[in-house]
C-alpha cells in the first residue's frame, strides 16, 4: 500500500487525470498528503493537500495573492472569459475585493437571509409536490439545481420567465476554470459570458429605471453603490457590476447544487446515517457541515506567491502558482479524526468548504440555509428514497458534483 501510495503521489499531474481519479480522488489526495504534501507539478505549479498549509495560505493575503491576471493571461488570452474571471470578486485582492464584498454582504445580512426562509420553504415544497406527482425524480435537474437558481434569481430579481438559460451559462463559464480547457469548452465559456453580459445589460438598464429594494435586491444594491462616494470615491464600473452579477449566480448556483446533490447521495450510500437523521432531524445543521466536508462542492482554489515564502518546509519563489486542494484538506486526519467516516453529528468540524480568511464565502450562510431546508424536507417527505441507477458525475475536478442522479421516492 505504501509503495502504491508513493507511486500515486509521484505520478500525480493535474493536467493528466484518469477516469478513476474523477470518480474518487480521495485515495490520491491521501497519498499526496502523506508523501508529497507540497507537490511540485510538471508544469511548475504547486499542489497543496494539508489542512494547515491551506489555512496559512488563505490567511496570508500579502504573500499569497488571489489576483489571476498573470495566471489567466496564457490560459484565456484577450477573451471575455479572461475579462470575467479577472473582474469577479473571488479572483481579486483588496481594495477591489473589499469594495465589492461589502456591497454584496449588505444584501446577505443575517436579517436578509432570515427573511428568505419562508419563500425558500414554499419553493422546496412546490418542487417536492411535483416530484410526488411524477412518482420518481432526477435529483439534480428536478431538485438540487432548481433551488439555487431560483434563490439567486430572486436575489438579483430576475423575472421568472427569463431564468431558463442561467444554469447552462453557469456550467459553461465554470467549466472553463478546469485545469485543462478544450477548444470546445473555451468556445462554450466565451459564448456564455457574451450571452450573459448581453442579458444583464438589459436587466441593469431596467433596474436603473425602476430600482428595487436594496435590502433584498442585490442588483439594486450594486447599482446604487456605484456612485455613492464611499471607499474614497471609488465606484464599481459597469464591467465590474456586470461580471460580479455573473459571479454571484455562478458561485451561488454551482456550489449549492452540489451540496444538495452530494448530500442526498451520501445519505443514500450511508443508510445508518440516513436513518439517524430521520430519527433526529435536529441534526440537520451538523449533517450539512459534514456533507460540505466529506464531499466538498468546490474542491480546488488558487493563489500566486507575491514573494519568496516557505510553506510546509518548502521554499517557493515569487510568482509560483499554487493550487489549494480543499477536498484533501477536509480529510486531513490531523484536523479531523477518522476523516474517511461520514458522521452527521461530527463536531467540531472546521472544514474549508467555504475557505477561510478574507475570501471566506460571502454566501455561506445562505448556502447552509438552502442545504438544510432542501435536504431535511426531502428526507421528511421521501424517507424511503433510493438511487435507481448509477449517478453521473460532472466530469470536473474543481467542482465536485453530479450531472444526473436517477432516484425513486419509495
């Protein structure tokens, strides 16, 4: 086993992944953590798998930059994908990051999120009624993907009859963040950014004419924040405004879809934990945290060193591109006892599914609420649900989730 693990670690290349890895990356992550936790990849980048190394990187924003201009120039060239991914909140350092984050966080305050709960329960119950009427379901399309699209659609106040293309645009744009991007995926991603921007320009023009309530409408909040004179007179440009609306939809949709889908599949595969949650519904909050840890929706993050720095006993020169493996860190036995065991009552559970530090996910409280309501109400309504066929993975390494999960409701 040790020789096999050493070979797994030695041969690991993020640009040459096997079908077995996409199906189950965790044995490889464990081999890397134990043998080469600060792994220099063939392309010169560094891959991190230990919990403590990720926390150090997240919290030291001076030495580890989130700005992606240097990294994405060779990948995307002068494209709309480059413009999008170098403008959005997650791929920026202060002061741009601070300015946009403050505007968004104001619309995602605890009070604002609490006010969404009633509408969220009503939405989930409507979807469950439709599934009950049909007699079976495809967990992602019928349920997991629909919920966050509606929630983010409500946050941006996108009219219901205009939401249909949102999921496809999101998948295409985020698919282009994979370590290797085919010409077809690159073209799809660029077309999706173009179509999304075109739609948002119309939506923003309408909202300027007829503003919404900035307490609940993030788009109105972002628009009104542009010229407010705050932040030493800095303001969101039209480009920043549009691309951060795309970012909000993508970030809120993909990760929450995966949380709900991964969580329901994990319960099906661990019937003892499923039964435990049915008998103890109050465990839903710790159960959601364990789902986030055990099958992190977002598996990879990236930083670039701004200066020579030592990490895990390895010296990294300035300009080193780093991949932070959240999926590996969340199964680090130094932080999590028996990390391969799925335990819905695990506590403490300081997972990194939402990162930590300055870039900790702005929407994590909303994602937790969506996950808790969606999973608990599905389980209460269909306690005997079971997968009725082999789930189809998304075929991506950065975002871990399913594209299709056939399910009988019992």
